[in-house]
C-alpha cells in the first residue's frame, strides 16, 4: 500500500477535515431534497442551531421488535440470522433497528456475534477519502492482516495515481453496499457497516425532519393539550417512519414533543447514534456465573475526545479462549434459553440517539384530530420478504 | 383488538384499584394429569364466581338478610388467574400439563441474582408457583376469605392443588406509599393502557391476555428516612408534598442540592398548566434524568411505540410486622405488560433500573445520591390469559 503524508484530520473523527466537511454538507443538502423538504423544516436545523445547547437522548433495543411481532420469536430469530447475500429474504434486510450483525459459528456453536451501527453514508465518505483507513479497518474487522482490496473496491485500485474520490466512493458502494456486498460486509468474513436502507443517515434525517413538527392534540374541549403520539402522527409522516419498530416510533414521539415545546432541534453530530448499554447482567456461564461485562467488547468510539461518552459504534460478544466454551453455551436468564442466535444478543444491546435542543419557547402548534383506531403494526413487507418461510419450523 | 383482559386489572376508563389485595400461590401436585388439573381449576373458578355473588359454600341456604350481607361483603371481589413458569416445567410435571408453548420470557427468577441492582433479601421466600390467583376487593375480609375458600375447596374436593404461599397488601386512598411520595402519577391515561397491556399472539393462547410481574420488595425505611427531603425528592424526581415533577435542580451555598418542582396547578390553572405538573417538558438535567421516575420511564413515549417499555403498575403496600428491629414492610410491586421482555429491559438496562437500586446517579460513591434500600423478598412472572369460556387459560388443557 503506498504511503503518503496523512491529511489533516477532523478533530472529533477519523475523517480528514475535508471529508468531514463534505459529510456535513451532504447531510445539510439532504434537507433540501424533495422528500425531506415536503415537511416543515423550520424547527429541525442542520448543522445545529447555536441555541441548541441542551442535550437529550433516547434509547431502544437493537433487536428488531417489528419482525418479532410479525413472525413470532422463533421464526424471527431464525430468519434474522440467515446468511448473508440473499437480500430480500431475511438476515440484514430484517435488521431494521439501526443495528446490524453477523454471527460467526464454529464446530461448538456461536463463537462471535458482532453488531455494528455504522452507517453506509459515513463509510462512503471514508472510502472516498481514506482508502488506507478503510483497508486497515476491514482488515481489523475480518481478522485479515492484508485484506483483499478487490473485495472492497472491486476492480478499482483505490491507491492508483489519479483516482478520484468519487470513483473510490462508487467502487466501494458497488462492492460493499447493497448492490454488491462483498464477503467483508455480508457477514461471511466480516461486517463493516449497515446496509438496510432505513439504517442510514439519509433515512434518519428524513424521519427527524418529518417528526419535528409542532402538532398538538386536545383530548377534550378543556384539554389537556399534549404532544401527539406516534400512532396519531403516522398518517402525517408519509412513510418516513415505520410503526411497530422499537426505534422509529420513539424517535417520532421525542422529536414531536421537542417541537411541541418550541425547541429547535438537531442531531448531535458527528455521532448521533451510539451503543450506550449492554444488558450483560442477563447472561450466565455454564456454571451459572454472571458473564463479565468485558466479554462484550465495545469499539469504534466516534468521540475519542470525550472518554466519558465515547459513542461506540460497534460491539462484539466473544467468550475468552481460556474458558473453553463458546457464546452458544451462555444462557439468558430472562428467557432461560441458551444463546442460539445473533438476535438474542441484539436483544441485549441498547442504541441511543443523541439530540441537541434549544430552550423551550412559544411556538405556533397545529392542532390535529386523532383517531385511536390506527393499527400499530404493519407486517406486509416482512411477510412478503419471508413468504417462502411461512409455516417453516425453525427448529 | 377487543379488550378481553381479565378483571382485577383496573385499566379501563374510570376504574381504580380497590384497596385490598391478596396473592395466593398454588402448585399442582406431582403426577396430577392435565385433565385433573383442568377440572380442579374449573371448580375453583366456579366457586370464586359464586363467591362474588355472595354464595359461600359453607353457608348454603343462608336466609335473607344474611345472604344480602354476605353478597355485599364480596360484591367488589375480583379474581384473576395466572400461570407461572413452573406450570410449564416438564421436569416437575410429568406428564406435561399442557401441550401449548410456554411464552419465551416467562422464566424463573435467577436464584443468585434476580436483577443487577435488586438483590434477594436474606429473608427471601417462595414467589414462583404453577398457578397464582390475585384477589382484589374493597375489603380485606373479601380477599382473605377468597383465599381461604380456595384452600377449603382443594381439601374438601381433593383437588390436585396445594397452597404454597400467600401475600397481602393494601392501597392508600391518598395514593402514597411507604416512601410518602405519590405513586402511580406517571401511569398512562386510560385510553393508552390497553396497548401497554394486551399481548399479541406468540403464543397464540395468550392473544388478548397480558403478563404479570409480582415482586415483593422489602423497603429499608430507616435508610430511606436518613435522607433529607431534598435528597429524597431528587432520588424520586418529584416534589414530596404535591407530587409535581422536578424541572430543575439548583445548588445551595453549602453545595446542597435544591430540587425545583413544577408549580402545582391551582383551580384557575390553564389546561396546559394542569398537564405540565405531572408531565413536564423534557429535562436535560442529569440528576433529574437519573431519578426514579425518569429511570422507570426513560422514553416517556406512548405504549403505541413498542420501544417505550411501558407497563401498567398496580402495586400494593404491605406491612408484615413490627419488631424490635423495626417494621418489616414494603411494596407488592405488581405490573402488567404485553410482554415480559419489557420488564426485563427496564430492570437490566443501564440508565433505566439496571444500574441503581431505586434512583440517582449510577456508581455514585455518595449514598445520598444513589440510595440503596430495596431488596426482594419474593417474586415471579406470570402469564395472565384472556377471559375465556370455562376459565382463563382453559385452552392450555386441550388435548
């Protein structure tokens, strides 16, 4: 790999400064795209408004709640782990809570579950501007000292003189993202970043803008006035949010509430999503002892400048070799079951969305009439994706 | 989905839990068949329905006005039947009592460490069983008599069920608990409760039912009362006298904390002010975020958002006795939710109740900032099937 003097880094991320600027610019431009601009964008700001200094966050569990509700737990766990390249049937296409995972199995069972919340939007920029770093990280994630660059950039040599950033990005996207999905990102050899289209910054921004509208609901003639619920807002979101998920409805309600309070709101850049908690206390070893929290290895801190809140993007669960058992030998006390799937590990992982808001202020709210008859669970797309597994006994 | 949730869960509009509570835990005798168990439960259920109409087995033929007095005694009685993990345990019940699937999160509480921040008390006792009956009523006599009537019937009729434990509780008309704070202020508006309660299919026999968590939590009142009012309010997240939510915390000249609550609305308050005292704007103060009311409901979202982890709480205080070492008292924590997974997350997640015993800053060396005064005397998880022909859960015994 050719060496060159490292470009100036963004102070709070691994991106070169120019790339960080481009990332910001791209996301800002997203607000002007027609499918976002159709919403009232007055209270959602990007980059964040100077008055948006109050921090708040919300969290959810990485396990796909809607898939579980639509398919039942056993089939959901089975299909969520199905490998790898078959987009549209299971696996990553069902991992829809801003977290995606791969499961590594050995002769004794599961040896490793790796979960990432890194977005493809970020990796496109990284791949365009920092091919050395991309190759280094892919090597780290796939445990390869010298990863095959052609499985990252396809036929393009990303280090060749004259190669443009846009050609690198396009080659990376063709090879590693939805169109191609090399084995370094389809779970076979590794997982690098999320590929589900809804697990993206572009989708998250649309959702955030759509939700950040000051609606109010009056339950009776004399109040109380309140912020709308996700079910009440659903018809106004134009498919920006998916009901039944753990994440989207929560994001909708929190942003709607902040708007109701007259706050200007922004995502807390550069890492609005992070892994903030692990329910390691639910797992037991074969001898019944609690699993030490450090068997979950958090990595990819996106705010290394803030050691108290590093905003990790990745976590893996492995049993240390000296223990002579594997992940499949652990038991979840919440179910009494052995860990037989990645979904069970995702059920232990807490994802947070970090927001900034200004102080409360008076705001003109739009009063909405609501119906309580809305269905909170739409399974149609999931059933379509998994139709051929209907009636299958996953055992 | 039509509301088929059993009586005894007071989630419907204008319903309030009556003040008397008793939980009766029963096990099915080893070797009893599914059919014997079904017949036994049907007899108990029929007897309880008769009791609610004032018919006591030992008082058959009772003339008026005595019958009327007995009817009045039991008129407010509600009985709820639920099924514990043990019911589905093939290691304990051979042959299996049911061919239907055990719900995934209907698990035993871990004997070593039930929850990361709530340990067993040294006096812990049985809380798991096959069948749990919850009795609620306006009078203590009604719930106590109901429990004893079950015991009488099992003996008189040789039913394959035996009582293993019972726990009582009471509610206060002022809505406060032993900590002297209002409890239940954050419970949901009635129109949202069904969404938080009602189970979906998976397993199918639970569709339209709900799940119960029962935890008999011992409160070390002496430790709690060592905290001054400001410390208590900061731990709870509410004003002690009014129940208003805290909106900020200031620091006094000596570094002491001064919690500031939302003003309690007077009679002329606007609808928005009426709402704000119990449901204040989003907080950004880390101490308020760490308080009990925020930890127990971090998202503040509606139950239509599955990630909101909402549950419907219906707890009852208890006083088991007072001795030289002080009172033995606490809370029968009772919650109903559409999935037990919700409760497990609340109790295991850091930032929720997974990293503090009650409320306050996780890992704080200052005990006044993260008081620890709760332990677990008994507890169990229960499936509460929907109302049904015969009795709730009768389909479990279908062959």
